C-alpha cells in the first residue's frame, strides 16, 4: 500500500508576488483539454475547444454554459481563460496550486469553490485526491480538474438526454449537481476503507503480527489524509446553503442542505473509522503484551520447578568421599523419585492456585 502524498512542494513560488501563475502539483495529463456544454430547456450545444477564446462563442442569453478544463499545467492557456471570464489573478493562482484547502470565496460577480475529488487507484493500491475548482457565474460554470476522468459522466448524460431538472434550472443547480457527485464518490472510498478495517479487526483479535501493526499505521495515515480532504467541505457547503451570494437561488437551497447532510454523514463515518483504528491499535498492544506475559509466566514456572531440582542435582553432584548416599544401592533411583515428586507437587500447587 502506497502512502498518500500529504503536501505538494511550494518552493517554486518562493519570492514571487501574489497572483503569479505557476502550476504546483503533479502533471497528470499530457495536454489541456477544454470541453463546453451550453444548454437550456430546449437547446443543447457541446464541443471540444482548441483555444480559450472559443468559450465566449457559447455564452448566449438564456443558456447555461458549463466549461470543463482537464489539465492545469498549461499556465498560459488558463491565464487566457481567466481573462475571458474576468477571473481575479488570485483565483487563477489558487486553481493552479493543487494543494488548496477546500474553501469558498465570493467575488460578487462569481463564486469560487475548491474541493477534493477522491477515488481508489486499484493499480497503485492508494487513495488519490484530485483538486476540483468551480467558478460559478450568473449563467456559466467553470470546472478545472487536474486530469481527464471524473465522477461527472452521469451529469453530462442527464444534460444530453434532458432527464431530471438540470436543463430547467440555472448554473447554481449545476454547481449543486457537481458537488453532490463528488460527495457521493466519497462513499465508495469509505466503503472500501470500511472493508479493510473489518478484515484488519479480525486479524488483530485472532493473530496480531508485525504486518498487522503496519497495516494499522497505513490505514491511520490514509484516514488522516481523507479527513484533511473532506473535513473543510462542511464549511463550504454550509456557506453556500446560507445563500450569501445572489448567484444561488432559493430553489437550490433545499438541494444544498441535502449535500450538507451527506457531508456531515461522511465526516461522522471518518471519525468513527479513526476511533476504530485507535481502538485496534490499543487492542494490538494489549494482545502483544498479554502474549508476552503468557510466555514469561510459562518460563517463570519452568524455572521455578527446576530450582529445587537443580539444588538436589548440585548437592549430590559434589565429589566428597564421605557422603553416605553415594555408596547406597538405591540412592540414585530414590533421588530421581524425590525430584519427580517435588516437580509434581509444585505443578499441583500451581494448579491449585490457578497460576497455570
């Protein structure tokens, strides 16, 4: 199991002024891909764009424009896209810095949201966090992702087929749908972690080993990583739910409350898992200590039984000429009988006292 990366290196930004556009994080795609979907209740337009300026062609009155950007390493392209939509340089700086804490900022004409999308990488056997940045405007939504591939495919399909309310509501409802999809993705990650914890719990009780301790440590690190990615999202959704921005309509408020409830449930699950892992660590240490105590008890009993036997063997092993038992015909078998009786008597005494 690979340990998740907790922090990205920020040394490249040292000494630069605020708003300097530098990509901080891993390059997860070879090229930057821009896709756009413009829709209303009756119309739908979608395309793959080559330049940032083409986005303006799809902003039409009465239509919601969803622009999705996969890949953040082409800084000049993102800077041009920011100019087209009038984004503040600090917003672009935060989009390019993939180590942001989930947060929401209101700039009046638009709202900037940062959150983490989690998924399980089966090949590397690790939890991967991808930063998703959303910019909500009156009639548009920008979505910036580190790599191609996400949990939004069902939302795109709903828009194409016209199912549900997406085509009837505004950009704020689309923003809610993306938030809800990301939060729903947390459940699948937590389900897999829960299965690992259950298997580990059985191992701790049955036969704890050094590998068990390593597995507990790795899971505790993963849970810390997951908590760091999800915990601040409560504040983000709560702030959106309060509708402090006029860009969020009253009709969307009920759906945001539902997302908030899901986030709280996810956070509660994370805290439960963390407590279970802490409890398993205590159980592991207690099991190892008890096993050591059992071993020491057995060794102590064996040493105690052999102490009088060693005394007798040492006494009659002395080479004095005038020991009366040395020339007695039955001395040797009698000594063996005495030693066996002493050992048996001590074992019986230990059993009576329930020491063994």
